[in-house]
C-alpha cells in the first residue's frame, strides 16, 4: 500500500510541476499591447488595471501597458505619436478627435474585423455620429455621458409644479422661481463647452452643425437660428445665471433645476444627505414639435481606436472587445461606485447600463436619456475650431447685445470658410481613404 501512496505523491508533484511550467510558458509567450487612455483619475486607472490583470490577461495571454493622458494634452500627444510612428496600439480620446486621426491615415477602419457588427451594436447608435466619416468607423465607445436634468421636487411643488418637461413650461415658471430666490442653470454657462448647450437646442428643433452632405454649415438654418435665439434669451430675457457653483446652489435651493451629467447624481447621493428625498433626476426639457416631445441632449463618451502603425491589431481588437463587453463594463462601473465615493463610470454598453448597482428607476432614466441623446456629427473642421464659432456667437449676443441671428450668421460664414479650406486640405486623404 505504501508504494501506491508514494506513486500518487510523485504523480501529484509531477502535475504541479507541469502546471508551473505551463503557466511560465504562457507568461513567456504573453504579448504586450500599449493602450493610452485619456481623462481617468488615478483611482479609476487602478480599477481598470486590476480588472485587466484579473480577467483579460489570464484569458487571452495579452498583457496591457497603460499610459494615462490628460484632457489638456491628449490630442497633441496622439498627433505627435502618429507623426513619429511611435504610437500605441490602442488610443482613447474624445470621439470627435478619432476621425481627425483616421482621415490622416493614423487609425484603421474597424469594419475590417469580422465580428465588428456585434461589437458596434453594443453601444448607443447615435454615439457613432462622432466616430464615423463617409461610412468609415474609427472608434468604439467605452464610456458614456449624457446631459440630464436634476430637479428640486420640494421647490417645484411649492409653486404648484410636479415636473418641467418643456422649455415653454420652464419659461412660464422662471419668474415664480426667481421671486422665491431660486433659478435654473444650463450645464456649461459661458465656458468653451457651451456649444453642447447650443447643440441641444438645435437638435431638438431638427437643426445640426452641418448640412446633411457635410459640405456647408448648418448654423444659418432657420431652425438653428430659432434654437440659438431661445438659448440666448434664457440669459438675456429670463435672467438665468451665467455662472454659479451648481452643487452648492442646488443643495441650498438657489437652483431648483440644473442640467448636468450623471456623475452629479452620485455627488448628491453622497454629498448632500440634507436634501435626500427632495430631488429627482429626469431627462432635460425639450420642444414639442408636430405633437412630439423632443428631449435630445448631448450623449457620447471616450472611444477607442487602433493605430495603423500597430503590429498587433488583432490583439488590440481583442482588448476593445473585452473592455466594451457587458461583464467588464459592469465590473468597472460597480467598482468605481463602490471604491471611489461620489464617482461614476457610466457604461457605453447598453446591457451594462441597465444593470448598474443603482436604483432601477435611475438606471432606466439614464438608458432612456442615452437612447434619445446624440453626439456631434463629424465634419472636416476640427472640433476645437467649430466649437469656437458657437462660443463667440454666444458671447456676442449674451455679453455684447448683438442680435442672435446676426451672430449666428457670422458663425456660419466663418464655419463655411473653414469647411472650404478643409475640403482642399483633406482631399487626398479622403480619396485615399475611400479608394477613389
């Protein structure tokens, strides 16, 4: 009997040694891809790295070397990397920037992967307006954001209102709110990001930044001018604040309604227990046109592209598939909420967004807002220039008293001049991209 036990012991030892050698061989053969992400906190990056080590590398044998970029310098870093040929395998940035890289030949068309459609369908369809040019897709969203409305139900009920659903309803109650030392705030005030507020009004009226064929500005469209005028008059005629500390003002009641991204929900949940039960999160107000309420707001998020210079494109695609999967998106989001007080990682994966560890009513509200949201269409003019036209128009009208239609037509003229220049500059890139 002793020799049997001894033989079993030798067998177990042999299996253990074999497993060790197998693991060592896997790690010896493991490939490494470089991934540059933008705009995360160090705590969020720790969570993403932990999940990569726990779930991605053991399953695929692919290790990931992350680099975190800031919003301030990510575009320059990517442009320099692409020009020098020292780019990462995967890069993440704001959605509108990826097609700019793609048109210059720096990113690949992701439609070349056979399982592209399945990955493409995970996110909200309108997010791809910022990631696509002439049908070529340069990125896949992996985070989401959407403008929503936060309303102080106690203040509104004190003036006989349950919910504000339209801009006309808002204008009707603003004098009552202001008489009670309260008010309404748009999301971006007079900052360089105010284009997102203006776009919201434009989209709700059926206008856009460009004509449908992307050859002309959409700013001089009658509905765009109407929308811009409504936006301006909220400041000049209805006296909403040009700047205010939103969190403080909402908690004190100086703001009864404020537009913000979903992270504001987490901030209120953790940072304002004194108003618990006195506020709610809803979709932003909209226009009723032809009997339909349009509450479209800005939606989108960080997106991932694969650099043309990468020697590991399939491995890079495996990473994108992994981080945009429902399992991983849900894991990132729940860990962020559990481990970083007041933080929020809203998934781009539609299945994950509905299963977040939050009140199901809240998750459903986010999902509905994301479905109805849209992102800026990509045209040839770099976003940093196009946004400046709307910022200048708003400053002229709100701060200097210029007629909104005049300011918007001037913005359209500048936009059209830049579109014409960019069509010449990008002509050879576009022909190469489309095989013409």
